[in-house]
C-alpha cells in the first residue's frame, strides 16, 4: 500500500532556492523571538518554588488569588492547571527564599534565647535544596532534641544533624506552608490538598539551563561526525543544518505562542523534547541519505540533482507514513495526556512537521551545494599535484625524458604551460615514451 504513487516525480531540488530563503527567514525570526522576547522559563532554569494545589469543590482562580493577596505573590503567580473543572492550580515564585526571611530571624532569636547570644558562631542560608539554615555553634555538642525543643514554637521547622562537628541543619517551612495557612484562613471550609512542591535554587537553575543547551550543541556536533563517517563528508553539513532549522523553529513557535497568550514553560521536559526532535529528524534524513548513496553507486553517470530528486521521490511514501503516524500519536498525547505532557507532545508535533520539511528541502539539496563547493574546498585544503608540477617547472627541474646521453632535455616545440598542467602520472608516462624513443634511436 502506497500513500502516494510510486512513480511520482516532484522537482524538490528545483525549489531549493525558494525553500532556503523561506527557511532562512523563519530561522532568523525564531532566533530574534528567542533572544529579544525570550521564552517563559520554568523554575528548572530560573530557580524558585512551584506548589500545585487541588480543591475538592469548584473554585475560581480569582478567589484563590484573593486569598493569597496578603502574601504579595503577584497576579501571574497563580495559574490554572489543566481544565477548569479539575480545580487544580499552580502557584509559582521565582524567589527561592520567599517567605523565609522572617523565619531565619525567628530561628536565630529562638536559639540565642535558649543557649545564649554567643552560642551561634556562624549561620548561613541555602536555597539550592529547599530552604535550609546551616548553624555552627560554640561550646560543647548539643543533642538534637534540645535544639528541637528550642525551636518548638516555629511551625514546620525541622532539625537535622550535620556531618561536621558542632553543626546542625534547620529546614524551614517555605512557600507551601504560607500558602496553606493563607488559604485556610481566607477560604474557610474549602477542602484542598497540596499535591506537589518543587523547589530549585537559582544556582542550580543556571547550571541546568547551561547544561541543557550544551547537550543540544554536543549532540549536533556528534551527528556531524557520525554522518561524515557513515556516508560522505558532503552529506554531514546538510544533516546538521536541517537539525538546527528544526530546533530553532520549534523554539520560535513556543515563544510566538507565549506572545499570543498560550503560555508553555521552557523547562527540562522541553530540552528532552528538542533532543527527541533531533533524533527523529536525523532518522528521517538518514533514510533518504542511504537511498541517495545507493543510487549514486547504481547510476554513476546520472546527474546529481536528478539523482537526489529521484531518491527523495522514492522514499516519499515512507517519509509521509512515518510522519503522519508520529503526528497522530502526539495529537493523542496533546488532547488526552493532560498538562503534564502537553509541552512535550506539542514540541514533538512541531518537530515532526519541521523535520519532514527540512529533510526534503534542506538536508538533501545541500548535498548538491557541497558537491559544487568540493573543488574549491579541495584546492584550499589539499595542494593539488598540478601545483607541485608547476612549481617544479618554474624551478628548472626536468620535465621531459632523458636523451641519448642520459641528460634531461625538453621536447622541441612543447608548450611550457601545458607541461606545467600535467599530473604526475601523465608526466611519468611521457618520460617513459621519451626513453623508448631514445632507445629506438640508438638501435637505428
């Protein structure tokens, strides 16, 4: 069964100039959107705290924002999660230390009151892994139970022993505790639960963002090497440029949707989706590349442009079948998967569309461009034998066979310019012919 006729013959290579102009403009627009406007970064990359709530009864987002108004979170900190009938909400704060400043002062005051003002030698706060105070104290070791008793008046504070001597950890209740208290006070009688709390420090967020982009660039570099060894060097640039095109347009679409009001966070699942797009698009490109290589061996005298066109048309049915089935699966995830997988599914859906286009109109036609540039590249990187022969001729080295006396001589009437253009094999052949002529003359 074929989705399209097996003898179809569409001139894809002939449309490569129009496709390259359109793709170039779209990539530039996507990069401008990314660097000028920027995506909506998730807490994975910015740091902060995310709390997910679920109410048992119907609750309006305006009521929840009003209940949390005393915390000065900002109107955009509270967002609907999933469908409105799910009664789920997400509260996001990018400040990982939010709600802990007063608690730090309370802990310091309680410990100083219980053990003396000089008991605390050093106190530091770390928001990289939750909200935690590290307290190093003077004097003899104090049991954890006594420290817990001193902090009994601070709700949610937990004490843990540290590995260093005279050091303890005090884990502080963060944003989730304040949210729970505010909702209980303002929305009395509303049953709710805190389903999930994620907290990432700003330093960890910066590292995750850097490592995410490094992983994408490293993947493209490895693909460049793989395609160069697996096929030919002329095939590698097209594959990498097509992958860069797919990733750029996918990111640009998410920023555009953000501008239009349909916000999707750029987080770690998004990085996973981009890497998946790279793998999918490369797989599709490799299939066509393999057919091009087979046809090059089969039809050695065929024009390269016609050969690439034939290869794309021969694999068109397979390309469309793979793309359509993958897109249908992603549509199912997008519609039925819920908000947890929505960003991932939408990114893959964009990647399937852009990857199918780039494999046909970008990756394959670039092979033709590389074939045209190959002579110039060879002249630039590999000195040709012609240049070496010309250099020898200019330096006075012999360029013809030996005469009767064994001395070097130049053929009478030979064109010096043509001799300088000879390859080494042609030069040796002419020398052999000259020696034969010399031997024949001696016999005569």
